[in-house]
């Protein structure tokens, strides 16, 4: 099957059946692109996924563009990007029309609470996958734990943490205390 069609199908599936944002689709994308079709290794996928989070915009689209470009150039980037945004466009169009018609209490409220719980599980799974492939040194683990704590306690904003972590990595390279990337 053509790589662009595979990319479109994988991101279409991921966008259609995973909720909670771009990172929640990562386990499905990993299984399809890395395990099933061998289009990319897991390390590269997780590197692009981490990079996608640092750019402004929709994480799923950023991820699809990076991964699609890596696998099949510009046409792969477009195919994966279209696959990533198409389900959201269609579902949000329908949801926008129907939301006002749904009851905002009772069983519907329970259904939405269940979906939120499932979404949290998807996010934890994605976070563990990224951590497993991205955190290789003790310093990386310490920085990740510190950033997690500062984020949970709402003490420092995410852009400031990203900038600070980048500066730490840059300084470490300059002083050559850590020969590899942060």
C-alpha cells in the first residue's frame, strides 16, 4: 500500500478513535507505524512526538506533519496532516450542532465523566511511552520530575519550563559535563 495512504489511514484512525488530544493517539500511531508497517523506529517517533509538543498549535497535527515528512517527504506530511485533522473537523462540526440539543445532566453527564476518565488513562499511557523513550540519563529524569512537580503545583508556566530545559541542555553541552543531549 502506498505510504501516503497508510499515513492518512493511521492518522485518520488515531484521530477518530482516540480522545484527549494528540498525545493520546501516540500508542495507536506507534503500533501501526512502528510495529505493524515498520515505517519508522519507536525512538524517532517519540523524538518527533516530544518535538511536536514544543511547537504551538495542535499536537496531533504537529506530530502528523513531522512523522509524515520523515516517512515520505512533503506528500507524506500532507497526507498524515489531513488524516489527523479530518476526524476532528467532522466531529467538531457535528458536536457543535448537537451539543445544545444534549441534556446537560443525568445520564449524559455520567457518560461524559466516563469519557474523561478514559481520556486520562490515554494521556498517562502516552506520557509513560514518551518517558520510556526520551529519558535516558539521570539528569533527564531529574529535570522531568522537577518540571512535572512545578507543573502540577502550577508554579511555572509550560513555555518557561521548556525554555529553561533548553537552556540547561545548551549549557551542559557548552561545559561538556554531559556529552549527549540533555
